[in-house]
């Protein structure tokens, strides 16, 4: 009965069309062009590298897509246990008519050829969207992205601000800021104004959120303009800041972003806990890890200072989930957001989901985002989440608490989609 | 079969009468007088506030109880997924004849009226105790509580010491200490004597434990009287202590409490990990959170120094549970104690319970306490715990280890009640 | 069906012969001689001590083995809920014909006598190995262990290096180093050479790994010979090092060990997170605990500096498991290794296993080791692990991902045994 119950709930959740509230989709090239776009996803290259495939084999300059896939295929045998591999299999089965249950040296070429043929169709992108049931896809846009040439009602911009907060010490970042805003900041106020120009542009470009990923040792604090002034002047004159100065400047910029979020009514997505370039010899995007010794108490000042800003928070370490649940239970402006990166595997999703559904107001939970780089990934990733969500609803709510199936399904639909609309605004 | 097995165990556990080893009951007004006493529990006000209800709406001075409930009711829809809401529903169904499965605008007034009628009966308190099967209720008493006017055999006093350890810098606390002990401490020895007066009074008032909640950065260390003397003199002369001085004084007082626990044979309940007033604009009792970066290694000196004192330890973060299990497995004087606050939801209770039953001597586990402010809460909270405990016993012990149902039930009864009696002393 | 499925997988896993990749077996006295050897395992003495048995009763000098068991037996009632007790019961049932389900005052003496008779048989050791299905047993050898007088093809040496890294300040350790290598180091280079002598001897003695346990605050960093030279000279002249100096010396020795691992192609087992002698009055081997505030980021320099060295990593705190999974997912030289000590109970093993199987290449996981001191323990400990592994394979792979039973069994066999051979080298 319990399996049937889960299936009944799942069927309803699968019928729901989705809005994906966080991706890295390039709207100018949203779908894959070859299987190499799919298997080049860092989850596969880093796992193959971890299992033994040399980086040089994966990242050889000018490598032909089919050859790249050919090199990765033999290593799939070492990672077929992983959840990530299961996504690949599901994509091949759903999108490319693959009938097997294992992609290997004996069959990959047929899959490659079929997929190439399908991806070459002019309506491939739309076909993927239809099959996946997507009504909207949030993007991750560099602050100087022109936001033109695509339908911003469907591919919804999001202002990503890591560079502004952490990398103003790089001349390229400062140049991009000056070029995109027309402002050459010499003071804290001018820097804040430059940021305002970005917010204006993103607001008018239909952006729905500001977003940033944060290292585990970051703890935002207010920094006065008086303190920030010499730092802004110094960094924009091309001088190197000390580590302490850089931290102050980062805090100033971060705080200024939150202020602009108030003004422009943007939720501010915080993705907390990543250390960049930990494995320096790793493959592209396969170098980042973390330090679980991080606490949301580091965000106490921020959460108190900005009651008007909604902070959808993602945590990288599963050991942070209970803090996230507790802070969302207490702070009106904290929303739980998805299952990020190293926490995006069933064992952690299941536990995170149970805790959130048991203790956070149902209106304050964004169940899932795909974090995808290519459109094809939304389907297997959301499918994984929905299966877990359906089981948790069946077990914790229908079986344990006597809820009706209908009520459980409504809760599922709310965290899957309803809250995305109420928190970020609906799609048109 | 497995469900039947769980039910068989649960039936036996439900037949067991209970002693609740930690509550915040006011023995002079133990039961609720209106539904506002129940829905005014901070779990509901803070969740409603988190979901969007303004603090001013909840805490308006002079607010009529029925109006307060009326304001909270519409927000229940946002939190009906929570475990906390399930307690409310179970209370309304069990105590107030509510037949529905959702308390909302359409039906709350009838529940309010019925509950008011029932609560107005002169035997309401006894009726709740009977329905809940309670044989004793531990209190949380301020150090200057006179402990008079109630049956201390049933409402068992417990000396709560947060104020003494952390707030001697407040003149009101010093005044209360001087008034209640007749001692005006000018030295460390005199302060220790004053504490001794409190212990004497609590001991003769049938108190069974000393208790305290502790912030995550606290690490008790012995402080000599020579070091403490000037700090005591300074603070009792009304001068402000520096942060370091306050920490030393806190350690001195804390250590002195442990010494008095030796002398008076009190277990010392440690509730480890809470940061007070993190969300400054939160509702009453809805402002505290935590920093999971805490370790029981901070209590190494204490646990080694006081082998004669039993320390029932509660941890706020579920990430501390394994440490608690390991320390209770090794240290004779460490006892696992309940599922505290943010850890008091099924997903964490289940895992904590499994780990403790798998690795801590069965005589050293206090399964549960309600932490309630009003008597009606013991019923749904213990019911939640018993259902989880029954399932863990059925799964981990009967199914996985081949235990008889009878043996599993005995283990359950021991952690539910037997250990409360053996550790704190039985009820008369 | 699901139970049958688990059983089908389990049957196949139980048929697999094993290599135990980490134990503390003394190859000159591998099996127990009396039941006191089994019940003297620190898991039982420390739990009995924790439950109330005085240390003096357990560790009385010259205590007769049977009397020692007689003193421990009454305390088993307090720990029969523990996983550790379940191992004892399974050993008595499997090896000593015990028919009961509870070892107590009424029946222990018969078990003692039967076990004594069996253990006295000249082929007892071989009999245990046969019953347990062991093809090889890794040891933990002091650096000055002569590695003679036993079959190193079966009892495979492993160079344990805690003393070298952390205890060169003790004259006894320096003496043992000088005696066993013939080198009296006066400089960093000479110390490194002395270590090289040890590696040569262990390599020629069929050792397969270098190993060390590490405290939670350790973070290995390279230390130049110029910096290490005066420290080596100072410590080998018998002078006391400061804490900072000792840390530098520890780092230098640790780094040198890793360099020798490159040269001698030894995996370097890291067992991360133990604090020694936390409970100073605890029983033998029952004094160590931990601080969960540790991160694998502390090993960033090491993991980047030694891509040629395989690091099988064990973590003491279950809160470190996700980091271990993530680091093994990214770093080619990180392998997940077993379920260590306080994490070696079903609730943690199950979750660790699920996370690792869902996200780490299957070739990079060493499923289990017994950590045993006496041969009889491999059987119940591996049995516990196999039951959990079988259930995870049945649930997460066959039921949830549609794998065939055969494929799931192959995955199980790989983490149970195959990877031990591929990572450390096969048995002959």
C-alpha cells in the first residue's frame, strides 16, 4: 500500500509543470548540441578524473566532441553507482531512445549518433522544454550581461554578484564594472551608485533575484562609507588591498547589494559555504570543496538588518541543514532553498526534505532547483527530487500523520512550484 | 507485520504512566485557562511570525485571549505541515472534542468555546493529568522561587541557574540573590556560601536537580578563589566587568554549582548550545538560535573533575548527538537527555534515538521530556516520541536483532520512565 | 519482497571470502585464549565502566581471566541494547555453541568453559579464520616491530606512525627509532633517512600501507629542512620542544612519511579526528574521544602535494562523512575507508554507506574493516556491515534505481573485498 501511495502522489507531482529557480543556462545556447555537452558537465568530468582519467585527456585543446565522449565512456563503469550517472542514464533513455541500462563501449556510439540527430533538429530546445514541463528557467547572469537576445520572460535573469563582492581586486572585474555602468568609482558612494545602475538594468531586464555564493568564513557586517572610501579609492586606483582591507571591502559591497535588494524588491539568494580552488589540479569546475565549520550565526547581523529582504538560503554542507531549518523557522526573511551541489544526492535530499517539511512554514520552502548548465538536466534532476518528495509525503504525512493524499499533494506542489512563484514572482 | 509489531509495542508504551523530567510549568497555574495559553506557546507565535504575522499583532498589550487566537488562526494554514501544528491538532482532538483535521477560520470559534468551558471546570488540571497519565512533573525554578504553595512531591522543583552563571552583572539578579539568601557576597567564598543557601533551600523543597542552559562558546574551567575574589567584589559593588572578567566569574559560579551538586547529590542538567536574542525583533521566546560549532570537548575538564555528579546532557544541534552518544558511552557521569527544542522534531528524534539505543548503556538514557509551559502539551509531545520510539524498537531490535517484543517493550519503558526514577529519584 | 531481496543479496555477500584491511591483531597470538580476551575488548570494559563497574574491578593486577569475566557479566544487562553487545552474543552463538539470547549470571560459566575448551584446541586460530572466511588480515605494527615469526602473506604488516609524528618528544620513542634504524638523527635529512630505513624494512616485510591516527586540530603543512634542522637537533639532544616547535616537527615528520609513501608506493591510511586521553580516569583504551569541529580542508595542502599517494581516509565523527564523500568525489587520491570506532554502529554505517555509494566512484571505497584486537571479532563485525550493505543495495539500487540483483551484488563485493585488493594489492 505504501508503495502505491507514493506512486499516487508521484503521479500528481509529475503532472505539475515547473519553474526552475536556479540554473546556469546560457539562454543563447540552452540545449545541448552534442552528447559532449551533457557528458562534459563537471559532475561527469570530475568523477571520471577522480576515478583515474587524466585531466589532459578531458581538457585537451580542440578536442572533438565525439572523441571527448569516447574517452569518458570507459570510465562510466567506475561511477555507474552514483546518482549523477543515473541522471545521465535517464537522459539517454528519455531523450535519445536508449533502451539499455548501462552506457558503455558497446553501445555509446549509437546513442551519440541518435542524440546528434535529435539535437540537430531546429526545435530541439523546445522539445526538451516540452518533455521536461518547464514554464520558466532562472539564469545566473554576470553583472555585465546585456540581457538581450533572449526571451527574459522565460529565461529569467538573476544578478550574480560573486565578482563584485570578492573580486574587485582584479582589474578585469573593475573594468567590466566601469564599462557596464559608465561609472568609475572613486568613493564608496560612487561604488554604491554603480551597483545601483546594475540593479536598474537587471530590474528592467525582468530579473527576479540577486544571488551570490559565499565561502564558509564569510560573515557580513555593515561597513561605513567612511571606512570604505579609502578602500574603494585604493582598489580602483589599481593598488593591492591587504587581506583585511579586502574583507572590509567585500562586506561593504555585500551590504550595499542587500540595500539595493530592499529598493528593487529583489530576493537575495545566498549560497553559503563553498571554498574555491581547493583541488588546484582538478578539472574545470571540479576544484571546489568546503569546510563544514560554518554557521548561520555568521549572518545574524544581516538577517536582523534587512527584514524587508527575502533571503532564499542554500547550504553546501548537509550538517548545516538543521541550522537552515531553525533560522527559517524563526526569521521571517529566511527561506530554505533547494539541495545544493554536494548535498544534491538522495540520502541528503531526503533528510533535508523531511526536516524542512516538519518544521518550516510551508510557504517558506523552495523545494528544488536544477543548477543545470544544459536544459536536458532539469528532467532527471527534478525527477530524482520528486520521487524523494513523494515518498516523504507518503510516509511522514499520509502514513504517520493521517493526511489525505490530496492534502499531501498540495503540499508537494507548493514546495515544487507554488513557492517559486510567490517568492520570486510568477511567470507571465 | 512490521506495522502490527510497532503497534503492539506502542500500545504497551502508551499504557505506561509518565514522569516528565523537564518542563517550564508554573505549578500555581499549570493548565491552560484559554486556548490562547496553548496557541500563545512560542512555537506557534514564532512560526506564525516567521510566516508573516506581525509581532505587534501577537503581542499587543491588553490583547483579549480570544482575539489573540483569532489573529493566529489564519496563519495556521501556513504551518499545518509542521510537527508543532500536529501537537495543536492532537490537543484539540483529545481535550476539546474537535472532530476535524484542520483548525481554521471556519471552526476555531467552536473549539475556543468548548475549550473555555472545559478549562473553566474546577478539575481541569487534574483531568489533563489523568488523560496524560502523568505521575510527576519536573519544574524549572528561578533560584529565588519560594517553592511554596504547591505539592512539591508532584511538581518537582529544579534549580535553574542561568541567571547566577551568566547574569550576575545585572543588579536585579544580584538583588534577588541577596534577598533570597540573606548574603551580600564580598568574596568568592561568600558567593559560594550564598549558592549553598540556595541548594539547601531547594534540597529541602524536594528539588531533584540543578539545571542550566549554556551558549555554544562556553567551556567551563576551574577558577581559583584568589582569581574570583576581586571579580566578586567588583561585580557586587556594582562595577561593570570586562568580557574576560565576566567569563571568569561565570566559570567560577558554574564550577561552584557543580561542587554544590556533589554535596547535595543533585544531577546537573546541562542544556548545551543556545545563543540568546539572535533575532532581536522576534516574538517573546522566539529570538534564540544557535551555532552548531560546539563540541563536548569543551566540557572535558568538568566531566573529569566531577565523577560524583551525574550530568544529564541535552544538545541543541542534531550534529552534536553523536558526540553526546560517544561521551555517554565513555564517561560514567554523562547521561543522554531528551530531544531539545530545534531537535524536537521526528526526523531528528528518530536518528538520535537510534544512535543512543545502539551505543549507550540503557541505564543512561532519559528518553524524553516535554519542555512544556502548559500541561496540555505533555500528551501530544510524548505521543510523538512514543510513536518514534516504538518504531525504532520494532525495527532495530525486534526485526534486525531478533529481540522478543517483551524485551523491546522493557527497553522502551526504561528510557521512557525507569531511568527518570533511577537518575533523579522516584516519585512518592 | 523487499526483505527477500535483501536476503538474496546478503546470501551472496556472506559467501564472499574477506580481507580485513585494518586490525590490531597480534599475529603471535591472533585468537583469544579465554573469554576474557573477548570481553576484555575495550568496547565492553568501557561500556561496563560507563554503566557503573569500577575501573579497579576491571584492571586489578593479576586478575584471573575467569574472575574478570565473572565481574563483567552482571553489567551486560545494562548494555545489551548496544551493537557491541550484539557482537558478543553472535560470537558466543557462532563459536561457542551458545543457544541463549542473553548472556548472564545464569549461563555464562558454561559458555566460559566451552569457550576455554575450544580455544585450547591447537587449531583454534585456523578454525576461527575458516569460520570467518578470512583470506588476509592487515596488522597495525609499531615502527620497530621486527615483522618476524609470522606469515606476512596472511598477516599483512602496516607501518603505524603515530609515535613518529607526535611522540618524538618522548625519549623512549627516540630510543626505539635509533635502535630499530641504527640512525641517531642530528638533522632533518638524517631523520628522513631514518624513516626511510623503516619503510625499507616494512616494504621488504610485505607491508602494504603506512597508517596514522590524527587529532582534530592537526593540519599538515610542508616544513623545510632548514626549519626542521634545529628542531630535530634539539629534540634528539633531549631538550623539550615548545608546543609550536612540536607542531612544526610533527608536520615535518608527517610530510616526510608522505614522501616515503611516494617512493615505496604505499597507500597512507589517515584516521582523522581522535583526541587522546580525554577521560583520564577511563579504562585501558577507553579514554579517547573527539571534537567534531574538524574539516578535511585541513588536508588541502597534503592532498594537492601528493597526487601519487592514495589516502584511504577514515573519519571519527559521522558529521565528517559528507566531507569525506565530497573530497573522494573530487580528489583522485582520496578513498573512503570503513566506519571507524564511534561511527561503527548501524545508524551511522547505514547513512555513510548510502552517501558513499550514491556519490563516490565505486572503485574508491573500502567498505569495512574490523579494527579488531582478537580474531573472533571479524565475524560479527563484518556480519553487521554486510547486513546493512545488503539492505542499502536492495533499497537504493534494486528498488529505487531498477538495478538487477546481480549488478547490486557485484557492487557489494567490490566495496567489501575487490577494492581492498586493487588499492592495497591482492593476497598471494
